């Protein structure tokens, strides 16, 4: 039994898949910019990469992460999967919440690099630790988002205690 009618369920699923895939793709672009910013020898390219990372982070990645989180919550409440019935849903929710919080924390150094790039050309080795950290963070985010996607596709078994209770309540009584 689905709490949402089919059209609403499909709409919320479309919003969730679109925002989740958008988040994944935007992080991939962010990673490419971070690698370019660290490895390019052209000052204008380095500057452009870090300025673009700040814009992509705040205006693409953060909105997609919030949209993915909210649409996932709505989706889980409106389908048979439920929010607390299956361990994979709980795991995906935790991954999304933690990833969104870490993203917001991560945007601080992105802003610092964007500000530094806006003020002047970054010299070789300048803020190198922070620049490398951005690559590591983006690569880790990519792995985390791919894990969340895999959970959605494979839906590993495992029903929570609450989920078992709900299944018993919804199944017809034996005659």
C-alpha cells in the first residue's frame, strides 16, 4: 500500500532522482575544477577554477544536496519503503544528512580559495594544503554519493524492528 497516489509518487521520485544525479554530477565537475586549480600552470586557469568552484558549490551543489535530502524524505514517507522500515533507507538518510552537513562545512575553504583567487593570482604552492584537501574532499564525496546511489538500486535486505511490526500490522490475519 502506497500512501501517495501513483502520479504524486512518480513526481516525488523524479524530483529525488534528478536532484541526486544533479548533486553527483556537480561534485564531479567540482572535482575536475579542483584538479585543474592544483595542476594548471596558467594563472588565469587557476584563478578561474577556484572562482568557478565557489559558484558551483554555493549555487549548484548546496541546492542539489538540500533538494536531494528533502525529496528523499518526502519520497520515503510516501512509499512502501517508509523512512524507518528498512536499514538501507536509514543508511541512505544518514549518508545524505552527513554529506550535506560536511558540504556546508567544506564550503568555507572553498570560499577562502575563491576570495584568494579573486584578489590575486595564486602562486605555485600557495594554499597548497587547502587545494589538495579540496580534491580529497570532492573525491570522498563522489564515493559517498555513489554509495547512496548503490543503496537505492540494490536495496539490501534488512527490515528494522519497526518495519517488521508494520508488516505484521498490514498483513491479513491468518484464518
